[in-house]
């Protein structure tokens, strides 16, 4: 009566089988939740009168910064 015995629960666990001494667990059936119905959107006079937001025009890139006099002098000194 050990691991090799097919009639005991211990032997069935080792072998990986099921029977009288080792029952299978009953599987639980999946029950889907009922979907909620969405109410249809009501169109009112308020919704029709609201203005539609317009998209802003694309921004232009900022112009390149001009070098100041002091920076230009320092660069000229480094080149010499």
C-alpha cells in the first residue's frame, strides 16, 4: 500500500489518475455578467446650439537667435 498502489489515494496521486479513492473536483461553470444597455443619446436643442470648438492654427517655429556682440567677440578671439 504505497506509491505504486493504484487503489489508494496516495498511489493515484503518484500515477496521476482518478477514481473512487481520488475524486476529481467539479469545475465551476463560467457565468457571464449581463451587459448593461446604454440609453440612446438624446438630442436636445441645447446640444444643437453649442458651438463646435475650432482647432488652433499650427504654431510657426521661432526664428534663430542672433548672437550678441560679446559672444561674437569671444568666438573671434578663439579663432585667432
